[in-house]
């Protein structure tokens, strides 16, 4: 199975997907998000600080709770080229 790569010039940004889920579910903060996703708060912190990738299991939990499609969640993880500051 081929490895999926980011589009040329795009940048991985997990904060976009976390913020989108918080907004959609009208949560107060990352602690509330961790409770909804049933993960420890440090997991969300590590994802935000780009030291832990969003794994398949967590991606499925995000999909189940937010009702974003997997494709929408994956698209939110990438900062589009036009948003990058040069």
C-alpha cells in the first residue's frame, strides 16, 4: 500500500482538526475534548505540539463523535498552500 504524502507545499497542522471538533461540538477546551474522545489530556497536548501523530484509532473516535467524515478530518489536518505565510 503506498504511503500518502502531503500535497506539494502543504503543511501538517493537527491544531486545525482539533479546533474544528471543539467548535462543532461546542466544547470549552482541550480537556473537554479529551473527555469526549476518551483519551488522556496529555494525548491532546502532544498532538497539539506535534509530538504525537493522530493515529487511526483516534481518527475513528473523532469521526464517531464529530460526525465529520474521515476525508473531512484528513483535509483539516493539512494547512492548505494558500494559508502558508512565506
